[in-house]
């Protein structure tokens, strides 16, 4: 293609993106079409990928097409396998796509669609994609080493130790919050509970089918599992309409919490092939299909966003979570903009599959752009709802009241009209008893998704089926994270305890398996229980805690990345990782300070504890607030140590007091050098 | 672009999609396992593959 034509095309893409972003940012008074968000996202990602990631690849990382990757050098047909770049891309995207980019943007929509959208776009292009790309490349150059290993070797012992502790903490908090989202989605919902309950025997059946009847036929088994799940969704409607059977599946939040904790423990102790692996396959199958379906639905329907660009809650008085846009919008949306958890995936399986160094750009930067697009779709799903409906679903009873009339009046008084009758009709349409006070983001996302699907595929008659399909999709997704995370946490604890007493480290020794499973389940189970018992719905306290933990892990990853860049002698380009690092440090440290010390009891854990003490409240609630404050403070302290250690290394290297030596694997020429990238 | 070229591109895209799905769903990993272990596809070989593969897989965190 002639150079001039290429330049014209890129000018059109950049101009289109600028127009779309300007429309999103400056349009006031009238509703806009969701396609503006889609166009803005596609153009911003295209420009970011074509120019910024190319700049990073060429100038900062100096990708070497002659250098062999560990997949080639250490090829063993198991972990290290040179793989087609599109296959690695798909594999990496499937690994990083979790429930976070669906839930975070839905919660942040309380500020309006504008703050979340701008943060998702800018955060991804300048932060999240950069982090994933850079960590992936650095892991590739170190034989696929993990983030904790790189932190220890490149930053120092404190860095390695903190990365390890941060991962354990984030896993515990993440699992507690994820479980809370499921509980809030399934409480008093026999249809949803039946469907999710059925996924357990379906997964067991898949495990046995895969092991005994059709060994190795995973795709076939996943299709079979998917058909059975669809039947369970249809059967759930009958269950919800039967007074007797429906009663068996109607649970309070506390009962559901106990069931999920028991499930987490059992899943951690059962053989992987029996439950965890088939459930993972089923979840991935549903996840990829549903994301594609949602993208198709949005393009087919081109819905109007009813949510205004900015709501009155930018002042920090939001009912879903308290706090102003800065810093809380930036920790509420983590996955989708920048997520520290991705650094674990980028330094896990993916670097062992990369065939050529140059492909890290497409896989690392590109897959994160797709994840960010999922977050944009979640924003659209939340914002197509009438704002009154959105707030009625997401506001906790502690803020708007438990009675439908009281909640409707409170929300209407904020300027978002909604009536109890409308909400009742909507609940009937989706097959629920009520949609009031369904905090956690999942039900609001499900209603938005059902709205998009029902209006583009199948009409209003299928609204209830689509709603429960969406709930099943989210809950299945989350429970997969829950059982896998519990097991990973268990292994990490066993690894650590194995240094104290060897038998404790043996993953086949049942007393150790049961004890460490109980320990990790008790950790996240406590946070879940705390959320369930919280009169404000739990999300107000726990989601920010999760966001802080996740972004702190990103801070550790960017510290490691910047240290390596400085040691490589590319300090003049260190702004690429330093800019998102400074932003994250500002955001997370401010958010943490406010969550611990704010005088507003809806924000500060300690002031809330003081308020509870003054009111003579349950000592358990007071302890919970103090525990959350302590967890936040410990996380910040640990990451502060890594930051200081990193800055110390940078200063010594730049001053010439420390040898700038990176711990890369030695150069070996690739045999794929002649192949076109 | 003639129909033949279009068909070639569609076929190539479908093959890549199938390869992606086989990798995501570990079917490719099982084939590689059979290749390097010299075993035939059967219950025993799949159980051996699961023993080796899922042990590593279960140590990897699922992303949030």
C-alpha cells in the first residue's frame, strides 16, 4: 500500500477517534448512542497499537528478531512450545479475561458513563497494555520467569517477598469479593441458584465423560456441558414457578455464603480432573461465546445510553460506593484499564509459548486491548438501563431502604425517576421476585445484557431466559475463579510452609491439603461473611479494597519493569512505565489513605468504626472495619517498601554506583529469523 | 480479490480459529503429550496427561 494512502487512512482513524471521544466527553443534555463508545474505543486502540506499542517495541524494548525465545531454546513439548502467534493471542486473552472487567465498569457507572470510559481507554493504552506487553517480553527474555522471581532478581529480596505477599493478599480479597458478587446475584433467586447448582453435577459429569468415555475430546465435552447448562437455565424457570421445588432453591445471603464457602473448600480438596478442570473448560467456552455474542448484540442493536455522562455522585456521595471520581473510579475499574493480576499471566504460561520476540507486542499489548473492549461493553450494558433502574438494582438497603416504595422515592429524589411498579414489572419480566438492593454489579449487568440480547435476538419474550443466561455466565465465571484461586492460594501457602516443615509442602499429603485449604477458605470466607453482614451491602468496603490490592500488584509489576528498563540503559524511555507507575502510586496511595483515615464514615474504615462504637453497634462490625483498615495499611506499607527499593536501585544505577546488569538468558540466534512476522 | 482467494482466506481463518480453540481447550497439549510420550490415545494416556498437565494448570491463578 502506498505510504501516502496509509497516512490518509491513519489520519481518518485518528480523526474518527478524536470525534468520537469529543462526542462522548462534550455531549450534554441529550442521550448518545452506544456506538460512539465503540467507535472511540476501536480508533483509540488502533492508534495506540499502531504507534505507541510500535514506539515501545522499537525504542524502549528494542525487540530483537534474531533472538531465540525460551519456547524455541527450551522446547520440551510440554511447557515450552513455539506456538502460532494467533493461537498464543487467543490463549492469552482467554487467560486474562475474568469477571473484573464486567463488574468494575458497572459499579463505576454510578459516576455516569464518561469517567469510566475515559479511564478504560487511556488506562489501557498507556498503562494496562504497556504493563502486559513489557512484563511478557521481560519474562520471555528470562526463560519465562514469574513476576516474583523477576522482582527478586532485578529489584531485590524485599521486592520478591512483597510480590509474593501481595499475590496471596489479592487472591484472598479477590475471592471474598467475587463470592460476594455471586451471593448478591443469587439471594432469593431460585432460578439463578438452581442453574448455578446444576453446573456442579454438570462439571462432574463432564469430568467423568472426559476421563472415561471420550478421553481428550475437550471441545466436544464442553459443547455437551454447554447444552446441559442451557437445559438447566430453561429448567430453572420451571423451578422458580414451582412453589415446592422453588423453595428448595430459595436461600438467604447468609445461607448462600455458607454454601459457597463449603463449595470452595470441597473444590480445593477434590481431584483437579473431576471438578476444577471441566468447570474451567465450560466457563471458558461460555465466556468466549458470550463476549462474542454481546459484541454482536451491541453492534446489531446500537442502543442508546440512558445514563448521563456525569451524575450528581461525582461529588463522592454515591450510593454504590462512597468517594469522588479521583481516586475511586480508578481503583473501581482495574481489569479493563490496568490490572496487576495480568502481570502474573504475562509471566506464567504465555512467555513459554511465544515463538518470536516481536510477537510479544501483539500478544501482550493486543490481548489487553481486547480485554479493555470487554470493559467498554460492560459500561454500555450498565448505561443502557434507565438510571433509576440502575440505581434501584445497585443501591444497598442501608442507603435507600429495603421497602420498594421507600427505595423508589429515595432514588427518584436524586433526580432518577423510578417507581416500585416499574421495578416489579421488570423483576417479573426477568423471572425474579425483586430487583431492589441487588448490589454487586452482576444483576445490573445481567439486566443490561438481557435488554441488549432481547432487543436484538428473540424479543421481550426471552428477556427472562437471557437474564438468567447472563447471571449463569457471570456466576460460572466467578465460581471458576473461586475454585481455581482457592487451590492456587493453597499451593502458595503449602510452598511457604514446606520451608518450615517439609511434609506441609507436599501437595499429596492430605492433612496438609485439608489444613491449607481450610486456611485459605477461612481467609476469603471471612471477607465474604463480612460483606454479607454489612448493612451497606459489602461492596462499598470490599470492592475498593480489592481494587487497591490489584492496583498495588500493578505497581509492583511496573516497579520491576522500570528497574529493568533503567538497567538496560534505556532510562530515557523509562517514562513509558514510569508514567503509569506514578499515576498508580498517586491513585492507590490516595485511595488507601482515604479508606483508612477519611473523616467521612462512608469512606474511612476507622471513622466508620468510631461511628459504630458511638452507636453501640455489634463489636464484630467494628472489628471488621479495623481489620479492613489494617489490611489496607499493610498492603500500602509493603508496596511502599518495593517502591523505595526500586528507586534506590534506579538512583544507584543512574549514578554509576551499581553495575547495570540485567538477569537475561544468554543470546541464542533463532531458527525462525527468516519467517515474516 | 477473486472467489478462490476469498475462500483461501476463510479457510485459513477457520484453521487458525480451530487451532486457537484446540490450544485453549488443551487438545493440542494432549496431542503433544501423545507425541513425546509415544502413547496411543486411550483412557490411560489421557489420565497420565491429566496427571501431568492439570497439576501444573492448577497452580496457575485465574485472572480477575
